[in-house]
C-alpha cells in the first residue's frame, strides 16, 4: 500500500493540470493565437507553446518553494493577476489591430487572352506571430491564479523532492495535453468559419477579441 498514496497524488496532479488549462484567462489568451491561423495542427502547436511557458513558470516557483523553502507573499499573486489582466487587454487590442490591417484585394489575371479578377484576403500568417509570444504569455499565466492552489501548495505537503517535481511534471503534462487538444478542436472550428466566408470569420475574431478585452478589464478591477 506504500505506493498507493504517491500514485493517487500524482494522478491528482495530472487531472488538476487538465482542469487548470480551462481557466477563462487561459482559454481567452490561446484563442487569440488560434484565430491568427485557422489550422488545427498549428492551433494545437499554439496551445502547446503556451503550456510550455506556463510549465516553466510553475517549475521555477515550485523550485523556490522546494529548494529554498520560500513562501510567496500574498501580494505576489495579486500583481501576477494584474499582469494577466494587462496581457489579455494587450492581446485583444493586438488581434483587433491585425484584423483592421487585413484588406481584401482584387488582382487582375490573364488566362488564354481573357482577363478576369481574383478577390482574396491577405490573411495574417505565422510570420506575423512572434516566435515566443505564446510561450511568454503562458509564463505570465503560470504565476497567477489556481496554479498556487493546484501545484505550489500541494508540493509543500510532499516530503520527497523528486516526487514533488514529478507532481509538477504531471500537472504540466495534463495542462499541455488539454490545451493542445483545445487548440486542435477550436482550430477546426475557425478553419470552418474561414472557409464559410470572410465576413463570418472576421465577426468571430471581433467577438473573441472583444471578449478577451472585457475579461482583461474585469481581471484588473477584481485585483485592484
């Protein structure tokens, strides 16, 4: 029975990581990146990169607790939450600005001496997304919210250091798997909207970006 308690603890870490991925601020932030490239695999990669940043921060904070026996000041989480709110606002404004920059163009072509036009949209692609942006945003999220409840507090109850790090690893793995899956599913949804028509796709981007902005404002007001 000596293995049962550690096994249950590690399983709890995995499940809590999966649950933690669906926090509102996490979903809002990752959705901004997903809307840039409505492709399921690329969207899943956005989610995974966000989760990588989240894991790095959680690992760093966990190490401070485990190795240096530091206690986080209550003000730390407050400032971390404020940083999340600011990040959500910046992402919302940034995504709306990119949407405004998109223009429909008409290009004239000649095929077998017959001229006709093609209308298409110059959409924002991967080149417009900073390589480290999803990871950096994930690092901001890793310092705030329920991560302290789900990871940083439970590991203080684990007497073995390697078991505590394994708990953090499984928590982060659950978070990454869930967010990657979320990215894939929502990426398919955005791709379908994009294929249906630019008007529907753009309206969806406006809706998600505005929702993120509002959530960011609420996040800030709640932690002032």
